[in-house]
């Protein structure tokens, strides 16, 4: 950031102090991204959010909020641990207004630091140990995630979306009783469950002696439903992995789940494994099946499936924020700065993608043409690197007093040339980090 504004040879103390104390309110940055997201979504479009947590690797043992975390990139057969910070992120999906089964772009609207409670030392007293046990219950990951969901719902109400339903897709770690029992009104949760989850049918309507039953007879497990022929498969279209697919699903409505309490009624969606080939003419392979529960018993299956398929975008966000934008690479130790600098980088990542979305709506915008080896699919969205290269070109040509549009026009003229001219500016905008 210092190099971008030409201050690499000047004292950098003031730049570091920008993230100390209360000089910067990062929450206001995410309020801006939320407001712009709502402006880009049409009044009839659904609001789909995705929640997940991520870790940022660190080496300093004295950095605030760091601790031993499970490595998500470790092998499935062995648990590895890394020293890292932990953040909870919520992203909103921006998708096509005319077609539900379309590609989306997830924009970060919340990035919250969620450290674990520090364990007392071996010489701590009983009072400290009791306080630690209570704090550990109150600050576990599920309860922190629930507080961010409630905060997002109130922020949407403050931005004029109080009448619109919020659809929230999560993975299996957040599909639990803590989240479902405390889920605020006007929020529909779509989450993944285990294949052996214990579900129940609704109780019979006839009143019997004693207390009224809250749970009916046990229902088959999701895996048993998938293998059974009693319920037919139905085909549902959905966008995933760059194109439309036809998914085979089974839907079972009006189910109870004891983990979620008596007040919730769910529908279960069983998704058949999707077939694919590693190469043309190769052997047909299958992915694993998926099992989803939805807190809205009447939600349309096509909307439910597509809302969950868009959840992959938050994983793309994590990769781009850390690998491309360098989230977590800043060498800061201050307790406040160690939290605010990653939040600032994620907010800037969201702003860049929002600027690209707004720019693409303009028919006269100058955009760098794709290289010969890149796909030319008009539905293929630009990557983060493509967006940054285009931004870099606009910035550099603006500082040089030249027109970036003229450079883009020249590039388009030489795309079909047999012997194109070697332009010294090409490597600057087409290089990849």
C-alpha cells in the first residue's frame, strides 16, 4: 500500500499508526459494502448470505488473538495444527436479476475476529478456572457466529431491507442447535448435516393421554433415504462449477430435529452424487452425496439448492483475500492493529469487486482483452487478478496523463495480428502474481 502511493522512501510510522486506537472504524467500511450490495440487488431478488470461518497463519507467539488451530489444508487422515488467528466472515451473493441459475459473486460484508479464550495457567485458582469455563461456553465459535447473524439482520433492517427475507447458507459446523435455536426472525438457514442425522416425523394430530408429543416417529436417516426406492428422484437445475447442471434430489418435508428444539420444522434435501470426467473420454467418476436441511419447510427446492451452491463463493473469497491480496501478511503486533489490518484488506477486496461489478454495467468501460490462452466464454467472470490488472492500468495511465482506453483499443487491434508489435507496457498489466 505504501508503494502504491509512492511513500516507500519516506517514514512509515504514521501509516502504521493509522490502524492503532480508534483512528479507523473498520465496521463502517463493511457498512458501505453492505449498502452497495443492496443497491445492486433488485427489489425482487433474494438476499443470500454465506457464513464461514477462516484462519490466518502467523509466526509470532505474542501476536494478539493467535493460538493453535486445526489446519484446514491438512490431510483428512491426520490432524495438523498451525499457529494462526481466526476470523468469521459473512459474504453476500450478487447474482443475475433475470435468471436464478446463474453465476454469483460473493462480497464480504463482515469480517470478525473470533479468538479463543485464553486458558489460565497451572497455578490459577478455582475462581479463575470457573471464569475460564464460563467464558469458553459464551465465546465458542457457534455463539460468536450467531451474534454475527443477528447483527447482519439488524444491519439489513437499518438499510431498508426489513421486509426482505435473509437466506443464510452454512456448512456442517454451523448447522447445530446453538445456531438454529437462536436464529432470529426473517432468517432462513440452509445447512449441511451428517448422513446419519437423527430426524423425526411430526407427531400425530390425535390427542393421546398425558402430554402432547412434540416429536413423531423416527424418520430414516438421510443416507437411508438416498438408498431407498420409496421416494423418487426429481431433477432440479442449478449453476455450479462454471455452468448449469441438472441435479437429482429427494425432498422430505415436515421433519423435526431434536438438536434444533421443538419449535423448528425442517425439510431435508438429499442430493445425488454428480458425475464428471477428468478428461474427455475418461472414466465416469462421482462426487460425494450431500444432505441439506432448511429451516423453511415451504421453501422452493430450486431456490434452496441454488442458494447453497453459491456458498462455494466464500471459499473463493478466502483464497483471493489471502493469496492475492495478502490478508494476514502485514507485520503488526499491536492488539488493535492485528485485527484491523486484516479487516481493512478484506474490505478493500470487497470494494474492488463492487467497483468491477458497477463498471461491467457500463457499455463504454475500457477492459483489458483476455490473453489468447484464456477462455473466451462471455459468461466467464473476470478473476481477481484480471480485475487488479485492469485497475492497475487505469491508475498508471491516469498518472502518466494518457488514456487507458486508447491502450485497450490498441490491444484489441493486435489480438489477431500475426506479428504483433512488442509493447513494453504489456508485461506490466498482464503479469500474474
